[in-house]
C-alpha cells in the first residue's frame, strides 16, 4: 500500500512505560538491533504514518532526549500496564492536537511494525463501523497495536482508576472492535523483544524485515 502524501489526523503513541522484567530491567526500546536502538526502528516506521508522535515512558524523560519526541508519563499510578500508556496518548492528543480524533499505539519493543499499519486500521474502522481497531497476525491478536478514539479518554480513565481494569482486551470488548490481519511471513511485523533471546532473534530477522 502506498504511503499517504499527507498523514491522517492521527497521533501516534509509542508505548515504553513497562518495567521490562523479562529483559532484566531497564528500557527495552533502548536495546540495540542492527547497531541502533529498537526505539529508533519504531520511530522510523511510525512517524510517516501519523500527524504527530509522542513517547509514553515513566521516570526521567532526559534519557530519551536524543529522539526529539514529547515524553508523556502514565497518568495513573502503579504501572498499570499499556492501557495507561494509551490513556497518556489520548490525553496528549486532546490537549495538543485537537484536530486529531484518533491515537494509534505502537509497542516500543516491536521494531518491525508495518508501514501501512495506521492506514489499514483506519480503513477497517470505517469499513466495519467500528469504534476501535487492533492488529492480528498468525491468528494472534495484538491488543496493544491499536487505534483508539480520543473521545473515549474519560471512559478509559474511569476503567483504570475506578474499576482497576488492566487487561487491554477486557476493556476493548466493551466496544465494536475491528481486527485487521497482517501477514506473518517472512517476519511477523508485531514480533516484540521481551527477552535476551528475543533480542537475538530480532537481530536475525532484521534483514528480512527490511526488504
């Protein structure tokens, strides 16, 4: 699919607010494949697809200064998971990009995200009259790779802060959800590097994903 000449009215949020326990701590997106941080691979694929791009991360934002992105922390305490990062993106879009009614979420540890990810999720939402969309590959859903309407920020905040909801699919099942299938060969575009072994596999896959 050809890339649109003008990015759609979508803000992208890269989710990097997790604790990285399986990687031994630290920032997973700062681990390197192909000699560059995973985060840079994600940025290069995500930026052309959106009107604005922000990074959801907790702690000192100065460690991400080289990437020249706004850094937005979770607005809900206790590291409640990726939904808090989505909410941070929705809140940022509402305050800083009022002409963008959508937020697309990108996993900060998934360096091979499709270059037509946003366009295909937008088309699915429109075609299926859905309220949300998420990606699917190899028969597996990827709830964190999604498209979210800014208008649901208040509902998501209540679900997190008042209902204690943490699982993404527990919240999305409340809405009409479009699922968009992406090919998982030669590389699953939603492969994520959770462990040192995954990092080595990402290094092996990188040449295939660049084709």
